[in-house]
């Protein structure tokens, strides 16, 4: 059995990168929504560490995972869970590959089917206004917040809250239709002009069970 639920995995595709924005950009931004637009427009590639905490509908913490994330616009990302269990999610811009090394299973999905109105559309996509309605929220916990509501109602994600601290994207909170709340906190950010194309190439391990297109 996979160590990440299918709902959490769909919600967290491409997740995970807190990248700083230039001070001049944030200084000119009227709010967190404008800071998010600037992030999507101006941050082309980067990497960061993440901590993911999943909360059940009753509010109890159910799972904590850590790992690393890399991305390059448009739509290429590599998401590596490291603890407590390994799992890899890679997009080459056309397909998304899910690898569970414990089971040696690989699932392949078309990018459009996997991406949708997920955090990856914010972190690695280019057309945020196409996929989300944005609304500034009150400051909370020392962060400036923007609410991103998917325009499509077909997915499991109900909303995303994106928090900025100073010049940096700091937190993404994901609420799904099953009542779960997933919180992604980012650290060790690096803003990069580009990453090697090989970063987003997935080689199927020998003997792996592969399903998908």
C-alpha cells in the first residue's frame, strides 16, 4: 500500500517550493495576491526543502513528511519525499511519473490530467489567473495571505492559502473536499535562472510495475 494517500498525492503534485521574490517586486505589490502573481511571472526555476503536515477532518495531525523539491517553468518539477518513506514525483512537462520504490511501482499520467488546479499550477505553471480566483486575506501568524480558489469544480481541492513572509513564499495550505488540510512549509530556498533538463527526466527502474499512458 502506498505510503501517501491518493488524495494527498493529487493535492501535492509538484508541491513544495518556497522561493524568495525580489524586494522591489514585493514593495510594489499591493497585497499577497500581487506578490503571488509576481512570483509566478518572475521566478523561473529553483529548489527548496519542505515539511508536509497532513491534518484529518477532526484537526488531528496524521502524517509528517520531509523532502526536497525542484522546478523549472513551464510545468517541470521533481518532488522527492525522503522521510519517513521515499517517493518520487517527476514532471517532464508532458507526463507526470509517480514512483513508489518500496513497491517498485510507477504510475504515469498526462500532465493536464495530473496538474489541474493543484499547487503545481502555482509553483511550476504560468497561467495562474486561468486556473484560480485570487483574493487577499488578513495577515495571520506573521504572514501575508492570499486565497486561491480553483475555477474548475471537478477536482478534489477546494482552496489553497498561500502565505508570504517578507520577501519569500513561506507556506501553502491545501483544503480538499474530504475535509483534510495539508500544510507545506518551505526552507533552504534557492532561486535559480535554470536547472538542467536531466533533473526532470525519469528513468523507470529495472523490473518496475508500470501503469498509465
